[in-house]
C-alpha cells in the first residue's frame, strides 16, 4: 500500500534533483569553447621584491610587493631607478602576484616597438593567495596594505623629471573590489589613483555571502561610491566581465549600476570587446591575449605626451576606453573634431549614382575616391550603409562641393562612425543626422597584392527591420517563432520582442543560403542596455545556432529592444527560428540563484527534522528523513504558498539587482526539496558504508549502557573545544565536534546492527541523530572556507581574527556535547516536545526569508532548533 506513494514521491523528488543537475550542467559545460590565445613571455619573467618600511613589513607579515621584469629590462630595474608609468596589479581570491606577467610582458614588447619612448612599470601585490571571496575578515587589511604600496611606489619616482602623482590599478576578481575600497580609508587621497581596470570583479555583491565581514565590506564600499560620488569623479573605472564561460563570477555582478549614470565608469563583457569577441573563464581573463592586447593598447593611448604619464583628462580617458573596449573604428585613436579635412592627391575620382553598389578588386595600385551624391535620395531612403574587408578605408562627408582644384576639396571625417567586426568593417549613417550633407566620399587606398570588396547601399530603415516575438517561457521549446528574410541588401535587423529578463533563454537557429558562391555572414546579438553583445561568424550556406540569454535584465525605464544584426551579402536567404531553451532557463536559475540553494536545502531539512519530532509525539516512532518528506507534504505546501504570496525579505536586495522574478522562491524551494531528499538518502547510505567498515575493523560485542547526558569527561571535552574555538578558529572546533559526532554515531550504529534485538527506541534515536548530523554537515560546509583560510595562514598567526564562527562554535560545541548522548526516551516525555516539534516550520520559513543573501545567518536557525531539543532532554 505504501510502496506506490513512496515510489511516486521518489520519482518526483528525483525529477526535481535532475532539473538541478541539468541547470548545473548548462552553467558548467554548455558554453562556447575557449577562443582566447595564450599570452607568452619572450624572456624569463623575474619578480623583484620591493623593500617596504619596517613598520609596514611588521604589520603585514604575509603580504609583499613586487616589480615585474624580463631580461635586460629586469637587470636595469634592480637598482630601482624607474622612469616609466606605474601600474599596480592586485590578484583576486587565491590569486598569485605572478599573474601580472601577461600584462607586463606584452606592455614591454609594445614599449620596445617604440624604442621605449614611453613604457610602464608593472608592480604586483602578493596577498599570500588568501581566500578573500569566501572569508571577508582580511579584506580591510588588504586594502590598508595596498594604500601603503601605492605610497611606496610613488616614492620610487620622486627624483624623476616626469614623476607620477598617481598609480593606475588593474584588479582581478576581488582585487578590483579591494582597489575600490581604497576610497573608504580615512587618510586616503583619491588623486592617488586615476585609472582602475577590474577583471571579473564581483562589484554588486559577494558570490557566496558566507560571513558578516564580507557583506559589511561590500556595503561599506558600495555605499561610499554612491554617497560620496565626488571622490570618484576624477577616477575612470573600467569593469570587464568574462561572460558565460566564467561560472565563478557571473557577469551581472561585475556591473556598476549607479556609476553608469556618470561618465567615469564603463562596464563591458569580454565577448563584446572589439578584436577579442570571446568569453573568458575566471582565470583566463588575466592571460587572454586578445583582451590583454586591447588593455595594453588602451594604456599606451592614455599617455599624455607632455607629462609622460597617464592623461589627467577624465573625458579623454573615457573616450580611449570606449575606443578600445566598446566601439572600435578600425583606426588608431586620435582626438577628432569638426575641423574639415582637405582631400588631396592625384587620385581617381569616381561618381556613384546607383542606390546600391559593389566594388571588388584583386590588386589595386592606386588609391581612389568614390563619391555618392545624396541630395536626390533623401526622400526615398533614411540611411546609407557601407561595409568592406579593408581596414584602412576612410569615409568623409561634404557639406558643399567646393573644388580648390581638380583633385582637392574639403570634407569632414566620418571614419569614427565606423565599427570593426570580425572580418568586416561597417558603417551605417542616418541621413537625418546630417542635414547639410550633400555627398559621401569613400577613400580606398592602394592595396597592392591584396583582394578586397567594398559594398555600399542606400536603405530605408523600415524595410530592413523586422520584428520577431520570442516564445513564452513555459513553451518548453515545443513552439517556435519563425521569419524568412529574402535578402537583397547588406544588413538586416531582427528585433526580438519581449526579451529582457534574466530568466529567459532561447536558441536561435539561422539557416542561410546564398547564390552563387560561398560567403561569410556576421551575426551579432546586440543588447542595447548593456555592453554584452555576442558575435558569431558563419560561412554561408550553413545552419547556425546562437544562444540568447542575458547577464543584466532590461531596466524598467528602458524601452530599447534586443536586436539580432545580420551583416550579409546580397542574394542570400535567411530563415530565423527562435524557441525557448528549457535547459538554459534552468541554467539561468542556477547561475543567478545557485549560491542560495543551501538555504532551501536546509529549510527542507528543518521540515524533516520537525516532522520526526511530531511523529514521536503522535506515533512514538521516528521515520527516516526521506520518509518524512512524503509524510509532511502539507508543511511543504504551506511554505510554497507562503513563498508565492509573501516573497522573502532578501528579495528586496535581489530586486535592486534586477535578478528577482516571480515564483523564484517556489522554484528554488522545490529544487531544495529534491536535493534534500536524495541528499538524505546518499548521506544515510554513506553512513551505512562507514559503519560497515568500522564493524569489520573493531568487532564490538555488546551495546553500551545507557549513560548520562553529561559526564565529567564529556564536560572536559566540551570545555577543551570551547578553548580551541576561542584561541584558534571556530570553524576548526565545529569540524572536530562534527567528526566526533560522526564517530560516535557510526560506532553506536554498528552495535545496533550487530545485536538483532534492537528496540524501537534505539532505531528512533539513530534516525534522529542521522537527521541532526545531516543538518550539521551543511553548517560544516558553510564554515569550511574560514577553516581553510585559517589553516593556510597558521605560520603567520594561530588565532583567526576576526573569526565569523567563534561565537557560533562555542554555542554549538556546548549544545552537541549534550545532544550527541541524547536518546528519544527522554525527549518523548518532555513538556517542551510539542513546541520543539512545531518550531522547525516557522524556522524553515525564516531561513529562506533572512538567509538567501546572508548565508552566515542560516546556521543560527539550526542551532536554535537544536538548543530547544537539548532543553527537551533536560526538562
């Protein structure tokens, strides 16, 4: 009778766990392949340790400052007579100071190419590879040390002719956050840094909020940058995210939303960076050759020829960063103006009267000017579009056709309006924006020995823009939207209507055919409210698949539309089909909310624990935790209704980050139910295997006698562990008491397996302890990063300070010292049992309400429930 419902429940919870695994698979494995090239050193890298003041060295014993060098350059710098521009690299979580070598080496090669007219000195901080993304207690210390490093670096240049007054900073991961935190220091002068580039830095919130020090640090930094914006007005900030390959720090966390209102901050995803066009994982972002080249080119363009240092003009700095990281016109950066340029040279002038024109040349020994009169086309067409395969093509417009001689006239340079894409350079000009434009001139220089194609056409925007509504989230990929484009032009814009939420994910299939020859087509998924475009190059004919999902949701006050740009050739046909990708929807849920899944698992475990205590009251018998999930589906239903009607309090924070969507708490709770159910089964099975191994090794012969809850020996062990938690690390004491509990449970369980006359009370006690130790396993996992941090730094300091788990460890050690010796016999007769059985339901709601964005709060709810259990053993 019970097997049918039990099997149905197992299948249901198994399906939920399978959905979680599908989402995890999408995040970890179903992304684009690594398209980054490795950056190599031409000479052996050397790291020269910079001697800091003794006071600083004594205060920060674990930290160091290094200067990067190679070959002769490293030898020249050993006497620390530096004449370059200082750049400081800050590694991130568990990062090494040696990661600076990609930036330093490529910058050195670039300086050699210009005979060291300008060059950079790259410094790097050694943070001892601390786990600052998981333990926030050392972030403030790192920030203060970086301040000392900046002062020490600037002192190295004090006698130079062009002595720098500021330092540029490149921060990877948490190193970027430490750099931003410099402005929160009381004695820090904002003018000491004028440029900050962060790589895959989680600016918005911590990836895993495992302790209060981490969340408080984030709050202090972000509040300072918002409330004291004047401190960052002259600081230019560039945040580069890695895209979907970076599953450690999702790109949305790298966004600086409030700073985007100012002109001093810029956010880009590496897949949208010109000449990179590739997603990077969390580590490759520091060595991706294409991205490092863009960074170094920007650094050299930022140099002021007069001061030999980075320019102090914030507008110019932002223009250069936009040039290299947002829209690259396929030409060297230069400050352009509205001053007309005289078009000279004994070149051929060709007048083009047609609205559509193609020019293909295999070998051109002379440059040409192609002139497009526009006066007669303004009423018919709205835009002019050109694209070509030669990068140094120049575009001019002419207000009045005023000839000075047969080969000379004045024009205004529009080449800055062009945009570089893979294998093609494109420009689209809106005629209405240039009311005085009479002619468009395209200059094509001589290209001996090369083949190139130039295409231009006058277009009407409405005829090249089509709308394609995306499919509904719950269509599960069974339905699709489709459109066919019979292309006679060069560019099409497919607007993806109703696509703007982070939980949406689609697959776009583009089937293309061209006649008469094989051609190259560029597809760009353009997201207008953030720089997170993705670009794919395809050979036609082909079937191309594009994943469409977002890093940042569309702001409420934004009316723009996501667009699929197709840069085509004439005589091509494209069939565009879009359908919901259910697996990628699951991936988006895990990507944005996977860090809070432990909260929902523990919430379900508390329900199972409360169900066991309730069963002890009603039947006098405790079922296993997985059985309790089936028996207490009403409690689960109550919580689901509560979460659907009353969103969790942490949703306020999530909503500010634009990652909260309807019913997400319900979905996550169901996912947590599946994980808790099958996790409980796997946990019990693991204990069974361990107990079998222990039985084979020890061969116990009799059951232990019923003992007291507390004996002098047990009291001594508890006091010893309290001392351990106070003098060393709280997480260490938690781990010891957990292993002691496991050992006691396994040994006791083996005895009960061997003696077949076990009583119901013995079985009840074992099942209760298994559930408790399963809950404790999650507490140990949440506190483990603090233990690892403490263990790695033992050679510097025995006591972890500050310790986020010290108080918790003292309470938990005292509680478990009693609880691990408790049996259900004493609990069953307690006056407090009814309260203890009812408490886990509101606690499970509270865990979700207060713990989703603050994981460090979760163990306290579990401990409160266990404290009441201890009182049941006493009262």
